[in-house]
C-alpha cells in the first residue's frame, strides 16, 4: 500500500470499527480529475450477513466527515464505500493468513525482482506473506504489496461470505 493509503487506514479504521465494520481495504486511484478513494468494508462479527447499501451509506457519512476535518488528501476526489465483492482485496498480513488456501493475484511495488504472482496463498509469518505459484513458494513483505485480491469461484465466494 502507498503511504497515503496507510495514512488513511490509520485515520479511519477506529471509526469504521466503532461502527461495527471491518475495514477490508483502502485503495487510492489517481486520475486527471483528482482521484477516487475506495473503501471496502465487511461485517466485523461473523454471521451477520453481507454488506448492504445502508451499511455503505452509514460508513460513508462518518468517514466523509472525518476526512473533511483532517483533509489528508490534497486534491479533489470521490469517496466510494462498498463491500469487498468477489475480487476481495487482500492488504493486511492477517488477511493473507486468514485466506490461506485460496487463489489470489498479487502485484508487488516497483523494484521487486518479480512483481506479479497468481497462485495459492500459503499464509503469513509476522509481516511476511507467502504464495505458492506452480509448486514454488515465494515470500515477501506485506508492505511490498501494491495490490492483491482473491480469485474466487462462486462457491468459494459464498463460503467466505458466510464466514465473514
């Protein structure tokens, strides 16, 4: 994640948790008009069902106020709050561990010997995450991950949905 994403996560995560949601991902997508801040949320406690429009609106309202007060983004931007969806983002080392056994696509930051991986998540040890690709295991720091998401079929997506 970028420095901005880390800063925003640290800023809004306590508010999102206080509202009884899990902050799954913070994504910053820059464009010529400013950018988009995409926040993915899920239920904090398993078995509460999925995320609906009212959940997203509630989090958007509180996060928007917080971002307006602290103003961590210098340019104009749009705020989008959504459920993780079938291409569930994976950002925290704990999520790499939680979803061990599932397939994922991972793109690392510039400067890494290899940047793209598609394979089975093996887990995490401390801040290091592991993925198995074609029988070979790769380990890298979670901080080096630029973007990662699960690659699920419908059955896996439904199974994860009932667990979160």
